């Protein structure tokens, strides 16, 4: 299973993005029993946050994800899935979840609600069922579906065609000495299942965060899985090149409106920022979190230096070799 991450990250936001980007696959993985009837004809719609915030006020939970599942042919009534992620089981409150489900059921005028909780880690403190009543009778009973990711054997999902399962391989159960293999299985799944370039780069970062490879493990990955390592570099290089191109195109458009010279200057600046961002991702992925001095060096570098360092990453074995002689 993964170690506590050294990179700053909001687990709640990471999983919210994951569910919103892949709602169908998320429900199939996190709530397989209830999602069995969800096929390609089903419409899945996230409920707008603005609507929830306006109606619920202080009771609005920003990082929970309500998904309305509708069958256009009418063969089933709509279902409201409420998906919540908890990185720390000690923070979970079944009372809070139950209250939120009642609020949303009333707001959406439905009793067909499926609460789902994703736990990164298990704990004996997790309360699975709530009963309110007396010795004689239970007046209110509440339970929910849940997945404890580090209870799931990563080996069982290594070849899954569900991208949400593949991305979460680093969060599953495995001996730490297998982390390089698990990292490779996750990356291979992402590259095979996600054709969109921006999403691919985005979820490379997701896999990075939850794998938390050290320098030796990154080097071992490059040696053991050269094809996947090269594919990652190729995606990053492509995004870097396209970022520069988009920046220049935007600059030319601005030039027509604000004067050619100023527009081109702004375009170069945007292209430079895109190049810095992608190079930072590449270096972090290859060599681990960057220190303050390296980050500052990237921010102050000229475009030619950034281009040169990006080329060096492909063959460099250390961070020092990346910044080697011109």
C-alpha cells in the first residue's frame, strides 16, 4: 500500500476530480452492485454546486459528489448517488453523511439515494450502520456502501479495463517492494485507456502522488519498464511543445487587439510558463520533489535553457546531469 505522501495534495479534491472526469467508471468500481444496471444509454449528471450551495447554505459539502443517474427509456426511476472520499477514517461521520443524504433527497424530491464512501485506509473506528431509537424499537436506520482501497489486492486489478480501478492501484494492497510494478500497471492502464492528452498528463500526476516513488524506485522503474517510461516522457514533451504553440497563437490574437508587439510578448510569456510547468512535472516525476533552489532556477531560466534541460531529461540519470553543460 502507499506511504503517506510527501507531496502536498488534497485527497478530497483529487477524488472529486476523478469522479467528475470518469463518473460511469467510478460508480462501476466504487459501487459495483448498484451500478450493474448502468449501461451506455444511461445519463449521469453531476448536480451543480451553485444549486446545492444556494439551497443548502452551511449544510453544503463542497467535496462530496452527488451524481444523478437517469434511464432515458424509463425502465428504472432515477437514482441519486452521493459519493464521498475519506483519507482519514477518523474524520468520517455517519451522522453527517446521513444528514446530507436527507438534505439532498428532500432537495431533489427523491427517496432513491445511494450513499457511497471511499476510504483510502481501513479502521476499526469506521461506523458502518446507524440506528436511532429505544430499547423497544428502531425508528431510523441508516447504512451506506463503502470501499476500503487498501483492502483490495492490487494484483486483482492490474489488467482491469476500468480506468478508475487502474489509477487507484497505488492505493490498494501490495508489498511495498512491488511499488514499481504497481506504478507501471497504473501508468500502462492510463496510457491504454485515456486518449485525451490533458487528462493523461493530469492523471500521471495522480498516480505519482499516490505511488510516492523515491529516487531509487524511479530509477528502477526507468530500467525495468523503459517503454512506459519513454511514453510518459513523450506525453510530457508533446504537452510542452503544444503549450508553447498555444501561447504564441494566443499572443498573435492579442496582438491584433492590443498591438502586435505587446501581444507577441504576452504570448511568449504564456508559452514560457507552460514550458516551465511541464518541465517541473517531468523533473518531479523522474527525480522526486524539487527543492526551492531548483524551482527558482526553473522560474528564472531563459526559454533556450528550458528547452535544453527538457532534452536532457530523456538520458539524464541524475538531476545534476539535466542541468549539465550546454
